[in-house]
C-alpha cells in the first residue's frame, strides 16, 4: 500500500505551528519529498523511477508519483503551465500517476479522470491535510466512522448524489474524479475541474468514427509503451530476518508471513506480465505488449537473460466450476492467442481455495489485510492474489475496458436527445435476440424505446427524487439486480438517472430513509458544471468511477509484494480518447470488440481466434454462487452478531436468511450479498486493527480511537 500525504499550514494566523508534521507528528515509514511550511511525504514501497521531482526558480516544485511517460523537459513545462493555472497539462501525459505542485504558498494536487488515483483532504490544526488514501487522514484527526456514508454505499453504490464527497470516515472528504484540490495559505481550499466544459445547449458536432478509433489506438499503444519503457524490476527474494517495514493494518507477524518463503504464495516473476483470459481487453494488452519493440521480460541490470525475453501471459483456470460453454471457449481462445512466439503462457489452476469468499490461504475471510475503504472485491481478493502471484513484477490487466468502451444503456436516451432514432435499431434488435424466442421478445423494441424516451424527457432533479421515493417506500427489488437477470431487465433498470443498488433490499428502513434524505438534498442543490448533463454521459462516468474505486481496493486487498498492477484502460489519455468515440458507434452490438480489433490491426496483429470479442460473464456468476455455497456456514456465522446490525444498517436474521436462500439456489442479487459481506468484513478488520499511520506526540493511539465512535465494540472482537 503506497500513498502521498502532505500538509498546507495556516501560518498567517499562527494556528497549527506546533502540531505541524515534521516537528511532532510524522507518517510512519515515510520519505520526505520536500520540507518547509507545506511538506510532502511518500509513504510505502515506492520504486525510485516512480518518484520524480522537478524544481524551478522561485521555489516552485512539482512531484509526480506513479507510472508517467513524460520526459524531464515535459515535466518542467508542466510546472510552468501549472504556475499560471493550466492544470490540464499535468494530466495529459501517458501513464497513471498523481501530480502535486507547490507554487509559493499554493499547493495543488490532481486526481485522474477515472477515479483510480483519488485524493482526500481534511481540516487539521488550522490548515489542511491531504493524501491519496483516506485511512492516514482518519488516523491523523482521530475520525469516527460515518455510518451514513456506509448506508449510501450499500443502498446506491453507483450514485454520486448519495455518496457526495464523503468517505467512511467522518470529516475526511474525497475530491471528485477529473478535479484538482487547490489550497492557498492553508486557510482556503477548493476543488476545480480541469477538463474543458462541453456545451450542452446544442448537440455536439459530429465526430468522425475512424479518427476517434485511431485516437483510442494511439492512446492505448502509448499507455502500454510507457510500461515497457520503464526500468525492469525483479522481486526481492531474500529479506533475511528483516521485518519488511510498517504496513498499516498489519502486525509484525503478518508482515513476516508476507515475505517470500514466509508460507504465502511465491512472489511474481521478474519483468512484465499480462492477463490472458481469452477476453478481448486482456488479449489486446498482452498482444500489444508482446508486439511492441523492446524485450518485455528482460530484467533491468541483468545482461544475457534469454528466458525472460518473452512476455509472461497468465490464464486463470478454476477447476471447481462445472464445464460451461462460454468458459471453455475463452480458455481455448487464450491457448490459441498464447501460440504467439513472443508469449510465454502460464495457466494457474486453482481449487476451492480460490473461490470467492475464501480468506488468505483458504482461511477465514476476516483475516485478510485492511484496505483503505470497503468494496465488493474483498470477497474475491484471494482469487485474484493467486493469479497475480504467477504474473510479472509489472502486470498488465484489462480492468476498465468495459466501462470506457461500452455504451451504458442510458446512452440510448442521449441519442433521442440528439434526434438520432435510427441508431437505436441495432441495439434494440440485439436485445430482442438476447431474449430468445418468447412472446416477450416481440415487444422489446417498443419497450426499450419507451423507457429511453421517458428517461430523455425526465429532468435530472425529478429522476433523483424518484430514486429517493423508491428508497423511502422500500421499492428496491426492481429488475436488473437478480442473479443472472435477463439482458432486457438489466438494460431497462439502467435507464434511469439514479437507482437503488442490489444490497438495498436488505437494509433497514431507517438506513434507507437516511439515504433518501441525501438524495433529496442532492436533487435540490445545484451541482456546478453539471447543468444540462445528459443522463447517459453522467451514468457512464458514475459507473467508471465505481469500477475504478473497486479496482483500487482490489490492488490493496490482493497486493503481492514487489508487484505493480497496471490498468492502462484507466489512464487519463485512454479515458479521454474513449470519450471521444461517437455515441452512435458505442451503442452498436460488438462495438468494443470492433474498436479493439482496430487497435490490434494498427499494431500489426490481424489474425485472431474465432469468437474473439464474444462477451461472457457466466464464469463470474458461477464462481460467486459456488463460493457462496461452499462458505455458507462461515458467512452465516459472520452475521450471527454483525457490526452492520450494531450500526443499524441491517437486521442479522434477514441477512442470514438471504445467505441460506442464495446458497440453495434462489435467484437473489449475488452482487448485493457480496457488498454486505465485504462491508462487514472490512468493519471487523478495521476494529481489530492496532497502531496508526503516524508517529509522534498524540499519534500513537489515533488509529485505535478512530474506530470506536462509529460501531459499538464487543470484547469478543
């Protein structure tokens, strides 16, 4: 787990001088990037090439942390541009990184467009503390749990209106994706968007489809090239008797067990690896990395290595699942793609220890590492850890491709707003085919058109108020959330400004009422820059932010020491290029596969296996149900006396009943159950945590006190 943490002090009023970090309180295991009145630290196992500093005359400084493809001269130009207020220059370089600028007493830190590189802030000691993780700030101010935010996270996880800028920690705020946090003299702070405003009074000018696809190709190729151009790293194989160092949420025994040879999965292989699931996104990245100039597997500083010259491609095969047509086809496509002579194929075969709801080493789920926030990926962390442990020290994954390339169903309403009705023909025809030969399929085109027209004619305020009404009246069991719902039901459910999440049906009436109040307040409060936003565009950005947040939690929960997990589809330049794709192209069936096929063709890859690009999520649903069935007893025991019930969010008997029913095969929203389980597990890990992210006067017990106020503690925990 790695993060930045800094401080903007208010020295004009004399407040906070004695408590400023660097004098009495400092982050544990930190490297100071710059000192002075507004210091900045990098905490965690940052690599040398991941930390870049630029300084100009007058004391102006720029720190870029992460994978950034900018040259030193480009960084210097970006610093000069940021001094004049042009923040977008800091976000236009290829890669995934966080930029911090200090110009005099003005400090600026940027987020990314997707939300995979978030920024948090909180008032402290008369100034403002900021970080790229929420937990250190919660330790710093001894924050209590924000139970209302947890309720919103369960009731409406993909609704920014319900979540706002809050976090699970009271007093710690989040900066929205696509925005920057600006602090002046520590006394004032504001968040500003760095993307240019798009006119919404008239329809946007038509975009040439070929030029847009070419832009995606260039951005994706450059994103992969940045990873290939970075220095190669090999995992540390011999740590002797040394403790790996302070890791928030881990005790000394757990840190030592995480060492190579400490009883856990082996470390990653040297060089670069990539997922190869047989799907279009992971296959595209693997083929691009294998085909671009360079030697992807060579370890930096190791001459004469021949075994590592091929890209390591990892395919995960779950042996516990029954044979499924879609799964077998994906594995066959992966084997076919791996015949590329520049790929070295590794198949990771896993048993019951890799099923969802399994903890580290197949043990209890509550024994895993503490993440910054809760997220549904906690229940699948061990499954991903086994796959990643067989990968490279730098591992490419296709996370985010579906969200940045596919059309959200609500974009059908955007087409109607632009009077492009004819472009609805192919998507509604595909939905009718997906319904099969039933009497209902005849009415699919008319049903979808009516729903899209209703959304297009619904004002944003009315749509959010309707979602609040549904929560207040407990009308939260609508279509689109059941286990394995029909494609039509899921699409119709998504044709709304805002909707309840799959876990909302198990929350208490009080929790739903509190979230409905949040929605009503958001509907009545004007949002700067959002006036006139189209429903499809807004829903697509919310879905991407939701995916990016969960991916960040997955990185922390399934982290393999000495490994970096890269998601090029979440890079700023790739997200911008994908947003330039015309909506009429996005909504066509098979659009994602067509765009990625064009990307590969531009890189010289023309031969792809039959069925490449066929979407399949059968494995995900089957694994979730199998894991739930195998761990049903442990999960029911987990909710025997849950902390969620102590907080008033659920009734224990209701959740236990739902777990039993789902394990027996009843059609219930498995994603909703995963969210409930992961939130309960996260609360238990947080309550069992010892220590703090800070050292010094007043910081030794901050981490323990931060837990006490939100949920009643029990001696058994």
